[in-house]
C-alpha cells in the first residue's frame, strides 16, 4: 500500500533525567535511535551511520533533518521534509538489486533460480570490502498506484486527500531525494529505476 502518514508518522516518546517535559518539533527517523543511545553512553558513532543523535533535540533544538527517506525495498521511495510528502514511483518493469549475505525473502529463503543468477563480489562502497551476493529483483509499485508521483501538503492536508500538482515543487523534492540517496550511498540501480 501507499505509505500514508497514518502508517509512517511514528510518535517518539523519550523520558530522560534532567529534560523538561514537553513536545519537541523536529524531523526525526528510526535511524536516529541507535546513535542517540550510543551518544548517551559516550560510545563512538562511526561515520557510516546515517542517523544522528537526538540529544540536541531533547535539549531544545528544532534543527535535525531537512528531509528523510522511507519506504519498502523494491517499491516507491518516499520523502518528507515535514511539510510535504513525496512518493516517487519506480519506472514500470524496472529492476533493483538485492545486496545480501542472507538471501531470505519475506517468508522464506530465495529460490535456487534467483540464487543461480546472483553475482558474488563487492558492489557497495558501504560494504567495507565484504564480499556479498547481488541479484536483480523486479521493482514494484504500491497497490492501485496511479501513473504519477504523489505529493501531499501534510500541513494543510494531514489526511492526504488532495494531490498537489506543482512541477517546480516536484523538481525540488526530486532533487532533495537524489541528494539524500547520494548521501546514503544508494547503488546506481536506485537512480535508474526511479528515473533520477
């Protein structure tokens, strides 16, 4: 299904000694949880970690992420900047690569045919020279997907009832998505299948 805000806008509740009660406004993601806990224990947070400690948000800063990506493997890629949500659809019949050392699908191990088509090598920079499998997987769109990318203004339309049609806005959001994919070392197949 499409990643409506009702599914992906996860409330985060933190209780910490010395922090005043109250709501904080900042764009966060689950990838921020591990570096936050590491920060609390003065553990080293390696440069390849994509999340950021939330401690400065708890201390009162609203500055955290400009935008975050979310979605499911092989499907649309979604972005929110806190005002808009942008769902970029995969190109029909496009392919994404599954990179893994544990070839398991949603319910069982991948079949022999798929594994026979796998390549063995180091295909991702963030694999840190660890050899892994790479095999093609067909991209999927969400059920009943329309033929356009979806933009909603969640500030004025939190129920996501009215699509926003604005070419300049879509170009800006697409560029922001491309920048985040680049920052997170997305493989080339992601740009190709998304038409970026």
